C-alpha cells in the first residue's frame, strides 16, 4: 500500500507545495525560506523514516509566522490523507528523546480528534531569527489538520535549540510508531470501528 500524499496551499501570504511518504527512507528536500524550520523538518524526516518534500514561499520579510503555520497545516493534511482509513496502524506512539541536557517526550493518538497539550518553557524567545512561540503554532496546526491528539512535554533543558530539536525528534519517532502497520490488527484499531 502506498501511503503518500501531496498538498498544495496558496494564500495571499504563502505558497506551500508539500509531499509526504509515510513509509520512506528519511529523505528530505526542503526549501522553506525559514532556516530553523528546514533544520527541524530535516530532523523530523530522518528520525521518522519519512520522505518529505517542502517548497514554501512566504512573507518572511514580515516574519516566519505565516510560513511556519502553513507548513504545519499542509503537513497535517498530508499525514491525514496518506493514512487513509487507518486500517492496521498501531494508532498510538510515545517517544522520549534526549538532546544533551534536554529531554522531550511526545505522545500521539491518531484518533481523529484534534487536541494539543504542550508543557514546555523555552528559556529564549528566539533561536537565531526564529521566534520560539512558533513551535506551538506549528504543532497546533499539525495536530488540528492531522486530527490527532498530540501531547508534548519538555521535561527539562537549558538550551532552547536543544529543547526544540528534542521535540521534533520525539515527534518523528512517536509518529513513526503510531503509523506502523501491525499485522495483528484487523481493521481499524478502535472499538468504535472507525477513526
């Protein structure tokens, strides 16, 4: 089964062309205009064993907000579309990832019920030119459009870059687990019979 999706989104603020393969090899081609997001999405792709192509053009002369938000929207839509009816998937994923002094945990449920809980206090408001508040914006739009429960906990850390990097790596590993096909699961992993 091919679990791939391509999403195109064009607004007055951004143009996003994104392709996702869930069963990939950790390959990415990223041109977002937001260097920190390129770095985080590259990590996400590698550690989730996805293939991801993102071509984004946004109003970064204003700031990185619209581009980051719309990438989250498109990635969430692509994930939801690529999963189809979710037959045979594990549905839940949980990952702890250390990054030097930082420890992040991400727990997901591909439940078709969007919700984000995030427990993270970043010491700095910026990493380079990137506003750290955009991490929340990206994760919320991803959870909303993928229609998943997404819980993010940064247990501790001092370096903001390390903390955010641990989050993206943990997100990748949790999603890799949740999207894995388990041959023991017949149909959809829900007593409702529908996700």
